[in-house]
């Protein structure tokens, strides 16, 4: 197959399938922010548990961790 036999429209069609649309990009960003916020809350909870002197098992028994 030579470079001259490549159909430009077909290649363009493939490349546009891989591009994220604005809607897709907008949906991914809030999901990432939500995961980051959840991770920050979990880290803060673990810090508070450590500062209180509880073990992870004790925190689970008290319902502080799920």
C-alpha cells in the first residue's frame, strides 16, 4: 500500500472518532473532581483517626470507616 492510495476522507473519519467531544470532556472533569474530593475527605478522616489514637479496627467498629 502506497501513501498515494490512502483515502484522506477515511483517515479523517477515523481520527474524528478518537477526538473527545466537548460533552465527553465536560462529563469526565466533574467525575475526576468528585473522586478527588472523596479522596481528600477519606485522607482527612484517616488523619483525624490517627490523631485520636484509635486503630483502624476501632474506627470501623465505631462506624467512622466503611
